[in-house]
């Protein structure tokens, strides 16, 4: 049965978030029932190749959007603005520096976000927030800046997506424990619901469930054993937070499945990095497993905007 948005023990959850100071300073969260209702209808189906603007940081990176373009095929195009641990606030406010701006945007796909959104070129805006997500909410008012960027994109006729990321592999709470917890606690209750409450009427911001898929793949490897070069979730990473080529491929598959509303099964797995060099190939078996897990998660999550598969 398809996963639906369920809110249980709402009062204790609200108490926890309030105590942590993780609600927007600007608006009370959207009512849980109204929030769930926004995702009863799937996102508009793409009518052809997508033109995507990515706004974020190194968990977007250069290689993942390039891999997505290769998976999507002819006609797909993209641009981005990135930073080192960049917040949505720093991308918005002219007096708040985007750390690592020069280094992260020294590539052909860079485009200023205000110019990009005003151009009418792009039909999808993919936003994400810095890691640690709790600190971003507490100190950088993520809901307000998500609302501002979403409203700006919607005015330009774009469909808006929030890319759910993850946290350090060595998090003391437990990496997968936090992934299973944080999707509702932070991404939904402390980011999306307060952000959507700032619009009248609220319009859905769809989710690209990076962290949720990683948790599902981690469980599959734990129960089913190693597949190709993947023995456990750490094999998707080159350090404690950044994905390697296998992880970039997984995240590109998730973007593809959500943005194109298509099962990624059978897509190629021999790809190139953004600089044209060959990416590490996970092999056919690991690619099939990743594709299967991606579609299971994406097609069962109404917040992706993908019709039930």
C-alpha cells in the first residue's frame, strides 16, 4: 500500500520542535491535513526534456547534474549556483556571502539564479539546504528562504522541488536512525509546513528524497548482502558527507525518477563526470539494485509528485 503522510502524536512533535527553536519565525506550520492534501494530486507531467536549475551546494555538485543530463538524454539542460555548505539565505541575500562561490561556480553550467529564473528558460527549480539541517532551520530561517525562492520560481512558471539530503556518516545518533527520523521531523514539519504556510493559497513543493532512498538502499544491502562494489551505504561516499561516483549516480537516478516521473530501470550506468572523464561504473547488478530501490521509494511517496507506480 502506498505510503501516505501520517501525523501521529502531533502535540509531542510540536513540543520538541518548539523547544529546539525549529519553527519559522514568520508563520505557524501548515495544518497536517492541509499539508497532506496538497500532495493528493501528482505534479504536472513533463511534456518533454526538462530544463532544470539547481540551487545548493556540494551535495548537488557538478557531476550529479551532468549524470542526470546523460540519463535524461537529448534536450535536457541545466544550470546551477553552488557553494560550500551554502544556505538558501546566502543564495538570496546579497550581503550574505556564499562560501566557496568562486571555486564552486567555475564551470560552464554556472548561471546567476536571479538571471536564470527571470529568463523563462527553466521549468524546474531544485532547491536544497545546508548540512546540518537543524542548524540551518535554527540559524538561517530555512522555511522563509525556501518560501521566497519557491515563490520566485513559481512566478516564472517553474515546478519547485526540495532535495532532501543527509548528514555526516559518523553522526552520534546513528546515520540511518537520523534519516528515518529527519524526513518528518525536519524536512516536513520544520521546513515544508512552515514554508507553505507563508503562501496564500499554498502550492506544493515536491520532494526529491535523497536521504530516504539512501536509507532504503542501506537496508537492502544489510539484508541482501553486497552487490557489485556496494557492500554497505558507506560505499556511496568518498568522505563522511560527500558522495563518490556511485553516490552521484544514485542521486542522479532519484532526480530523474522524480523530475521525469519515470521508472529508471534500464538506464545506462556507464557515464561521464562533468569534466568529461569516465565516472566509476557501479556495474549492471548494482545499477539494477539502485534503480529498483529508487523507483520503489519515489513511486510510493506522494510528496515526490510522481503518480503511484
